[in-house]
């Protein structure tokens, strides 16, 4: 199977399982990954991230296969945008308490 076919056939659920396996070193059933499985799973995860997921994480793989790392300034801006775009859950006045 070609790499493109592999990535195109991966569902988000398969991606999440592979990602968890790469992060923990274990399959969801608790079995440990062999070295070959770790290597192949990591490659599949990186390809999926680069071609399909388009992650907003601070460090990820770009479409061209290069590692993309956001600067401290970019991260700060994104966090500030998220903070200002969120609506508060509840507002209280001094007399409410």
C-alpha cells in the first residue's frame, strides 16, 4: 500500500488510536508496541497530521513534511485571541454574593 493510500484510508478514530499508542508505547488493549510498530505508527501519525489534520498545536508537521514550530509571540497572540473570543460562563455583581 502506498503512503498516500494509507493516510487517505485512515479514519480520525484510527489516527487517535495510533497517536495514543505512539504517546504511551502501548496499544489500547495494553499490549506494548514493538520497535517496528512504534516507528511505523509514528510515521503514519506524522503523515496524517501533515496532510489531513492541520493541527493548531504549537509544534506539528506542515504540509511539506517540515516541522512547524510557532514562536512565543504567535502562541501569546493565539491565547489572547482565544481569551477575548470566549464568552463568560456566568457574571456576578457585588450584590449577588
